[in-house]
C-alpha cells in the first residue's frame, strides 16, 4: 500500500508526461542498459557532476563574492596538497558511486524495486522524498562514522579537509563512499520512484553538498536557521562538533544533545 502512496494534491489527472525522448531515455537506463553500460554511464555522470558542476559552482561563488553577494566563511588558505588529496579520494568515490547503480538494476529485474511512470509530477515528488530521506540516511551514517574507531580509520579522510571546498564533496574513504551511496538502495525497495527521480537525485544532492562545502555563504541581512547549513557544516569540518545533520537540523534536534 505504502509503495504506491502519493499525496492527493499530486494525484490529479493530466500530470503532463515529459517529452518522449526524456521518458524513453530514463526508461531505458535500468531496463535496456547492460551492467557494464550502466556502470560506465553512471560513473561518467558522477564525474561530470563533480568536475564540471563543481568548477562552475566554485567560479560562480567567486564572482558573487566579488559582487558582495557572498562571503568566505573560513579565511584559511586552501592548499594545492589538499586539492590533490581531494581529487584522488574523489576518483575512488566516483567509481564506487558508479557501482551503486548495479544492485538497483538487479532488484528492478527481480521486481523488488518497482518504478513509477516518468511523469513530471512523479519525478518532482520523488526528488522531494529522496531529499528528505537523504537527511535521515546521512545523519545515521554520519553519526555512526563519528564513533571513535570509525572516525580514526574511515571518516578522518573526509575531515582532512579542515577548510572544505567544492572538491571536498566526494573526498571519502572508500568504505564511507559505499555507505553513503546506499541512499537509493535503502528506500527504493519500500517506496516506488520514477527512474528519472532515481537518476536525477545525484544532481540535487551534489548541489546541496556544494552549498555545504564551498566555504562561501550568502550575505543576508537576516539569516534564517535553515539557510545556515553551509556555515554549520563548514564549522563541523573545522571543529568536528557533535552536529551530524546536513541541510536541515531536525535529526539533530530529535536525537543529538545540544553542545554547550
């Protein structure tokens, strides 16, 4: 029952199917691509997100900073050594993220994961649900990784970026990359998404991650709490404090004691 639930305000007739090429493309990804083709295309997709959109986001922040619309959070220098380290670790992560699509395809073939029609509403609603689920999934994994043993041997790789940048977003130990890449696999068997939502979510996710790691924030007269996640996550990199959520605070508010 719950796998087919969709709010009534999104269930009205004539949802507006996307253009035929769009529907055909996303329908074919998990059903017609071979496992090798899926791995190569997904790996290339994550590489374009990281290198292409990462560079564009960084340049945009610098331009907006020169216009006085953004400001740097941490003024410490960003070294070439850190950049090289982040790029190396991110290459490992991109390969692991490419592999993460394969079990999704396998479970679709077994009918364990069922797909919705690729309509605009199904895709937008799916992206909203995945963004919300990612907050829960990220908090759980992140809090686990801050246990002393895992912090020492696994999560410290990500925390080497004391001054984060857009190139820190995929800078993980391979085990951490594998854990974080399970976000789709951990919900798709229990709730139906369109294939477009599953494939477009990494784009939504990386923009959120760019915002939290870029070391830039908007210059605002008033700063609503929900807009402070860039500052919060930047501080977390520098201090490794006990705040494990990312974009929102609701999981920390529910389960993490406030630091004094």
